[in-house]
């Protein structure tokens, strides 16, 4: 059975479909300290890398998906993709708004964000290719890359929704709301990128190849971002991060565990994989119904 045939079959773990909508949230950072996980700059900055990676990455998602819309032949999937585009654009804006706060705290992220912008806009951006097969190949490669990246954004979304240790450590509630609002929407729309990939291509070889590319790029960019933060944090004297720092905090529950991240790899590479098997739509929707930022957005649009 081909992947395309599998995509047309009902998924046993598929939750009830929820129409996707962009929630126009806003956050106030005036009371958020530099180390918003108290006494733990490493955990703070490991998660802070999201604010540097996501704006450019999610703008790139939106750009690619607008190009792939003409290839979508299923109206329900088209609706989901348009909802996904709206949510990703809002995510990019919300994380972008954290950057001035970091500058005010003495951490100017511009040298790192310039590299991230180059990665998404130049390395993974549009190329001058002749119409036809070559242009479609590059578009499908990027659609498959987004599906692989979305596997990890959904993984992180599910993790942060359940990261109770951050609450116990006294993490800043506004930052937690941003992360959990975003994480909940990642879980909510976790199947869209994969379903789109199956709809327009579905090649298993492409899925495996682009997973390797996405995983390698994310690990490289993330560790580079953590190193940038730790070396430039004006309050940290010995700022060289190590994998052991990450591993220990994963065991303590303030960061994702290395074991769980490694276990997610064979799940994505399984031929029977579908994102509906990951996370809980019910939990995500419940958080979005209680998120201070999401509730405020609902009131503004009511």
C-alpha cells in the first residue's frame, strides 16, 4: 500500500477534527526577568532559543505553504492548511515580540537571528529553477522538511503542556503562557503538515531523507543558539554549555529528556506513523480554553 493510499484511509487514533483558527494573542514582558526559570540560566536560554528560531522558521512555513496551495485538491485539507498558515503567522509574531525584551535585558540576539534568517531565506528559500519538474522537486522537498520539523514542534508542544516541574521551579507565568499557548496550537494542528505532505507527494524515501536533514539542522542551530546566549549573558561568568547540562535537566523535567527525544525518531520513521498518535487534542484545546492570552484574544474579537 502506498503512502498516498494510507493517507486516504481513516486513522485509528485520529481525534475529532477541530477547525483551526489564529488567536491574536499579545503578551506584556515588563515583569519577566532575564532568567525566567529562577536561578537556572541554562534552562532559560535553552528554551529562549525558540524566540530566535521560530520567527524566521514560521515565516518560511507560511511562504512555502502559500506556494503549495494550488496543488491541494481536497477542500477540507485546504481549510486546515489555511488555518495552519494563520496560526504559524501569529506564532512568528508572538515570539518576535520577545526580542526587544531580551535587548533591554542586555542580550542583543541580532548576530544569531541574522544567521537564522540566512538559513531559511537563502539556503531554504526560493531558487531560480525552470518551471516544471525541477521547481516542483524543490517545493516538495520543502513541504517534506516542514512535516519533519512539525513532528518536533508537536513533540515540544506536548512536552511543555506537561512540564509541571517548570511551575514548581517558579518559572515566569507569562513566559509559560506563551510557550503553552504555542505548544497547544502545535498539538492542535500537528497532523496538517504530514497530511499535506502525503497529499502532494508521500514518498517514504523523501520523508526519511528530509527527516535527517531537519533533525541535523535543528540540533546544530539549537546548540549554537544556546552557546550564543550563554556566552553573551551579562550575568553569567562561566557560560560554556555542555550536553551534560541538557541531559541532567531533562532528567529533572525542566527540559525534554534526551531519551524521549531519541524515542521520537523511530516513531516518525515508521511507515505506519501518523501525527494523530502523538499528544492529546483534548489537552491542547483545554489549555487554549484557559490560557490568559488566548482568553484575552477572544474578548478582543467578541
